[in-house]
C-alpha cells in the first residue's frame, strides 16, 4: 500500500476552501479511472453513485455508505480517462479527479484531486481528514481490498483530523 501524502488547502473569501491532494498510485490509468468515474468503482472506496451519467451536464447523486449523506448535482467536467468533476450539494461542493500518467513507469497514475467547499475552518479540517481517509481506501481498493462499509468506524478519520488540526496550528507541525 502506498503512503498518501497529506492534503493542502487554500482559503478564499473567508469560507471558500480549495482542498488539494496529489496521489501517486502504482495502478494504470484505466484502473484508476474506473475507480473514480464509475458507479461500479466508487463504492469500493468512497460512495455509491446512482445516477452517474458519464457526460458533461449529466446527473449525479452520491450516497456515502458510512453515513446518511446524500448529495445531488451534475457532471461539470468530463474528459474520459482523464478528468471527472462532480458539482454537488453544498456540503461537498465541487469534486474534481484529474488523472495523468505517473513517472514511476509500469503504467502508474498520478491523481490530482481538488475539492472546493464552503464552510468553517473546522469543516475544512474535517474534509481534509475525510478525503485523506478515502484516498487510503482508494489505494486499498485498487490493490484488491475494497472497503466493507459495514465494518467502518471513525477512528482513522479522528486520528487524521487530529494531525490536520495540529498541522494547522503554529506549532508543532505534522508528524506522521
């Protein structure tokens, strides 16, 4: 399993947060694309997607399997095999997956992820921890170990949330 680098964020206008992750994955782009842009791949690490109309302007509804969260919206960018972007309800905002070939050879993939949300500074930290947890789950799912959501518990998220909060403070900084 690969190490997921911590996410970064920018805040604009006081409550608009841009969250960024760059995740190197050893799997080839078609495999990663299927995981981030198909109703079959998303439940193994993130959520159910029904409907997911794979086209610009298509409808999308995302249902998280570890909570009662459900958000609907539209596909706001779609470049098959490279870019999938969903703009959904206010709690999750704009979610963008951008894939490119990895430099590691052997068909690896770089996933550049952006999430634009509005909320408090605390909500920004919640989201950073949540996406970090989900990218660990994506890595596991791509390695043949999809998440069994019946066994989900918040302990890993809480630990990540504490690390992001600590990193946000002036001192001490992130210690993995």
